[in-house]
C-alpha cells in the first residue's frame, strides 16, 4: 500500500513538473539601434553575449516597435493595442494608461505567473491610473515616470510605489553619484529570478541603457574597456560616446549573467527569453566623419543603406528595432525570420506560450514563426500615429504623413528601403485604399487619470518644467 502511494505521489509530482508553464523573460533595451551590436558589423561596440544569444535562438530582421519613443511604445507593448487605440499616446513621462486595462502583467498573473518588472515603466507616474501595481505586477522596481530615468544617479528609485533612497546621489548632477541605478535594477532582476525559480514567472525588464544622460561609475568594468578610446564624436560631453559604448557592454554583460543564472538554476530549457529595442535608433554624436551618428544605429555597414530618420519619426528609422527570441529545444538555434511583426503581437504571443486566452488586441501571435510551424497569420496592415504623424505598412507599401496639412507619401519598401522615392502620384488606387485604412484605425483617445498631480510630478528632475 505504501509503495503504491509513493508511486502515485511520484507520478503527481512528475506530471506537475512536466506541465509547469514556461518562464518568460522580456528584456527591452532603451534606444538600442538595429545595427548597434558587434555581430551586425558595428566596429565600435563590444557585445559578445548578444552575439551568442543570436546564435542560440531566432533573429527577426523585420521587427517594428509600437511607437518611435519611450512612453507610447511601452503602452503598445503592455496593452497589445496600436497607437490609434491606446489610452496613452504622448511621451511626456507621466501620462497613464487607464486603470482597468489589461496588460501583459495582469494577463499572466491570472494564469498563475508571478509577475515582476524592473527598469523604466513609462505608462503612468505615481499618483495616476497607470501604475504597475494596478496592472498585474506583483513587484516593480525602477522608474515610474520615464523622464525620471533620464539620470542614472537619481536620489531614489521606486519599489511598488515607495521611494527607495540611493546612497550618495542627488538631483544636482545627473552624471555623477555613488549608486548607479542600473546596478540596483539589475540586482533586483536577479533576485526576482532566483526567488521564483520554482514557479512560473514573468520577468519584464525594460532597462534604460543605453539611453539617457550617460553617467557611469568610474570603476565600472565596462567603462574600463572604453575610457581611453581616442574618439572624436561631436559629443555634448567628451566622454558621452564612450559611456554609450560602455552601457551597451554593461547590458550585454548583464544579459550574459542572466543566461548563466538560468543554467545554474536548471530552468534554462523552460524559459523563453525575448530581447529587443524599444524604438528606432537615434544618430547620436554626429560629426563630419560620422554623419549618421557615431554608432550609426540605422545604417547598414555592409550595403550603405540607411533606415530613414530616427527616434521620434514614423519613417522606418524611428520604428525598426533589433529583435531576438531564445527558447532551447523550441526555437531553432541560429534561425532568422523576415516575418513582419510589431509590438501588439507580443500579448497574443505570450498568451499562446502560457496557454491562456489573450485580451482583445491589435496583434497576432507569432508563436508559429518562433516554433517554425505552419499557420502563421499575416497582418493586413500595421498602423502608427505619433502626435501629428501617421504611418501605415501594408505588405511592401508604406504610407506616411508628417502632419494633417501635409501631403501623403507612399513608398515601396521592398524596392526603396530608405524611403526616398515617393510614388504616391503614380499609385492613386493604393494610396486611396491605405488612407481609408488610417481613418478606420484611429479612434479618439480615452486617457488614463491623474489622481494626485503633486505626486505624479514628484519624481521628475528639477530642471523639467511641471505642466
């Protein structure tokens, strides 16, 4: 009898282990450009762990952000709605999504996942309807107001709505301090993974580097690699480009530590990891020798072709992002996909991975592509709006308008990746069809709420004017 009971308990335990839902880690780097890795032939940056990650999973060559700036792109990612439907479309830092809206956090929490976020939230400051604790996150540590994240040496970070002082920092100098915010955010990321290794977890990592005011501790090992570089880069400070490169190495180093930790905890095979940028690259540190920016985030070093414009624009330079996914035994190592997708697709994809239902979104699950299976749906169109700009992608066609009083521009991306040859006049039928879709895709915004204006503005740097 005892032997039979032991067998039953063993089988129950075995089945429980076998049926454990996969852990999900979503790491998003702020302003990381499409060509800003060494495996993409960037001569200045050192990213061995990202390069290795690319060989162990799938690289997407045709991935688009949800928006061209920090706040709106996070709203799209977290809610699965494009910017014609989201409740937060500005980039002021504090504006919020609505309180009752489902997010990646609330969807996965209902399915039994422990949910944690570490980094830059960006879809609701404290004192608003958009805070993470109202949207399914058991824990969030970092910056709520995304403008708060413009310094790596803030006086404090926020943990579940409460201020956590950072030793030796002040608001007087955004470049210097004793405690580096990314170090603290990374440590909390690690603690969360270790703490929840035995249960399904969703670890959302919207890290700030390499974006921001480029302050770094002088003893940081990544800084040591670049501090003596003799770079002339048209910089606002003579160290900025070197710190930017150090930041890319820093997050690469930290990614490597996370991947090693997954193996150490014996959860690597049951963890799917996504790695992406949050919007198109910014051509920082331009000079005569580097007209596309010192690190040329949107310039293909092999062909000389460049995605047009950059962050803040709805040309492809503001939207094209690096995107990778790794899941041992599920996603084929070293694979590449030209499937066209964007941030609204993440929510239905994670729902499929967790084997749960997704809230209504503007996205399509890309799980068939990830698993190299048939049945992948294609978008009829991708839609964006940002302040006065509007853009639509339909197959190879890309529609763009700078403002309402401007003329519509039309490009065939398969023939004109740089969006330089406007063919609107010669394709009136396509133009008319796509304009009609933009009118259907837009709805008036129903924004979130600021409950406590004083608290909502408290985390903003002193130099930022309060509205």
